């Protein structure tokens, strides 16, 4: 409920602070006095976009602040989800800076326009003539039937199950697509995998095999070189070992004469020992060298296989080939695993669909069983609005498709004339008839659901007399359940309000300014009389105004 509205530096409004009641408020004023400005300001605080043209003084910021009572709207979860501080009496503030920058706050917490717009949908419904066409929207028609059928709880459960159903279906579709892709490559992947498995690859073996190939390919040269080294070392006459031994003995003779000679003697002794060890190793290596053509062929074949696989897979090492082998093994095995996952998900999809269908069927049954009662209530109100022969019919049909509010489609049929066949609402209803139908629907829904505060913006255009009185009575009856505002030019409607505000403009310091004023009883009589007879108020108009108010 809108408790109060503060507007500063907006359009023709310099500064305005106004409090509202929780009942039926009337707003009147001459054309151009600023009623649309008032709605524009309220629209900004509800999340509409703005520009610098709204600033009255281009050097000052524009501030619009709405105080709202939220305790009956169950909005705590909305505030929690959007990380906002909840208060039963909350404040929404909108600021438009001279730089053109716009800021919005909910209880002093910054908020973006999307959040503001979403929140405003729960709070205030600004209903103008062109918005009567909202009833042609199939989604809105279902909302009407759901309100009468009290389907709110079932819709929540349906929405939850539908979300789960769609999530599982999406996952199943993903797995099926993946399987289809893998299956197309399965035969080739299996061939590549078997080829790599047959190669029996081991980490590090390429270097070992290449080293072995070098040795097997050069057996004669290796043996010849080792034997020559052994011969030079071990020759009885001029061999290196014989000569080293003689050097060692010569140095040992003088080792006791000086530390320097001792060091040299010890070093030559170490060299002799190391050289002897090297020759022993050469002898051992020479004995191990075997001319093995079969092994040479085997090693060469294995290396050629490795080189061929590396070229095919465009890699440079056995380790890379092993990684490819493991990846191929995963892909080949994954097809079998996907079959298991797909079978499992298909069962889950069927179970989820069954749950969704259960709630969808409940919605359909409750909607169909309540459409007749809804039609009767609307027709009763339309009769009082000068349409005694009007008939309206809501045809709900269940489909095989899943929509966000069930599996149903709805068609609204209407006729305003007795004996005439019903036709599609959007084809047979005139603009005036649409306005009355929408008013009737809002009046009916006010008895079944907690609607936001509603502002009727001159929806009474084209009516007068008794019909205008009845429209006013319907709005007043609605105000027992929700806060109602009516911007009107009709005195019959203005007289039904609990409180009456007048929008007017005047010139101050050569500047036009708009104001909104709460009228006293005497001011109200005068305003309604002026609406009846114009600026020249007659006694008859005053008496008529008093009669309307009484």
C-alpha cells in the first residue's frame, strides 16, 4: 500500500509531499494540470527509465520517494533473494542527477532498475485505458482463472516440478547428443586404441630402444674399438699399464723426500687404479657385445612402429602416445557408460514428467470447474455497467505442451448482445466494452487475491450518468480489500471517494508549478460542482454535488 509520496524537482513539481489513505482516493484536475506528471513521477520510483528532461531545475537533482506498507504482501523472500533489508514500512527512492545518472534505493540499499521493476509488480498496478488490452493476453486470462480457482500453491509446486523435469530432460539430451557424436567415431577410435594397445608402449622405452639399436647396428666397430683399447693398455712391452707402473715406482722412491713428491706419487697411484678399473670395464663390455641380427630386427621393427604412430598422431614422444591411448580408452568406454546414464535418466524423466502431469491435471480440473462461476460474477457486474445481455466464457483446453503455468491454453469468448453467437474477445469487443470487462475482472479478483494498490487512470472515458455512478460504486467496493486510486473527470465517480485530491497548476515567479492538494469537504463540494457545470458554479450544481456526496 502506498502510504506517502514525496516529489522534488520533477517536471512542473518543485516540491510535493502527500499522504494517502488505505481506501478509495480520488484525483481530479483540469486537463494539463499535472495528473500525468504525477503518474510519471510514480512510474520513475517504480523503475521506469528517465532522462534529464524530467528535471525542473537542471542544476539540482530530482528525488522521488515512496513510502509503502508491505506487511501483507509476503515479500520477505524477495528481499532476501536480492540481498535487501526488509521492513514492513519500506522506502523506495529514485534520484536523477544533473549529470543524467540515475540511482535507485530500497531502504537505503542500492538497487538496479530490474529489481525495482520486479518489486513494483507486487505493489502498484497503474491501469490506464490502453492497458485494458492486457485481458487479450492468454497468460493474463489464465491468471484470472487461477485466482478464482485458488491455484497459487499448486502453481508453485507445478513450477518446481517443471524446472526439475526440464533440467533432467536437458541433461538427457546432452548425453544423447554426446553418445551420438562418440558413436560416429566409435569404430575409428576402437581401431586407433587397438593399434596403440598392440604397440605395448612403455614410458621411457624409446630412448632405451634407440640406444640399443645404435649398439646392435655397430657391433663390429664397438668390439674392434674396445679390443684395440685393451691391447694398447695391456701390451707386455709398451702397454699403458706397464708404463704407469714404472712411473709409479720411480715416484715412490722420492716420495719420502718432500710433501710435493708424496702428493705426485699418490696422484699417479690413483690414476693407475682408475685406469685399471676402466680397462676392466672395457673388458667386461667387450665380452657382453654379441652380434644378434634377430634382436636388431626386433628393435628396429618396434622403433619403426613407434615412429609411425608418432607421425599418425602428430606427437614426438611415447609419453604423448600413452596419453592418447588413455584418452581413446576413456572415449570407447564412455559410450558404454553413457548407455547406462541415458537409461537411468530416461527413468528419471518419466518419473518427473508424471509428477508434472499430476499438478498440470489438477490445474486443468480446477480451472475448468471454476470458469462458469467466474463468468457469472463478471456478467453480473457487466449487467450493472449497462451491459445486461453480456456473456463471457472462458474455454480451458489441456494440450501436450508444457507451459510455465501448466499445459492449458485458454480462449475467451464474448458477446454483448442477446441472441448473438459468442466470438473471440479480441474480435468482437469494442474499446468501451473492454474497459468495462477489465474493471469487472479487477473487481472480481479483488475478492480472491491480494492485488497491489491499483490506480485507474481515466478508464471511465465515454461513460456517464448511472453507469458512471456504478463504476464509482465498484471501485469503492474494491477499496475494502485493496488501496484504490481513480484519476477521473466524472463527478459521479469523484463523489464515491473516501478522500479527494486535486491537481492544479499556477504561476510563481514567472514559472508554472503543479501542486496536489487534499480537499476539505467544502472544497470537495466546490470541485465536484465545477466538474458538473464548469467554472461558473450554479446553485443547482452545488446542490447536485452535495447530493452525489451524500
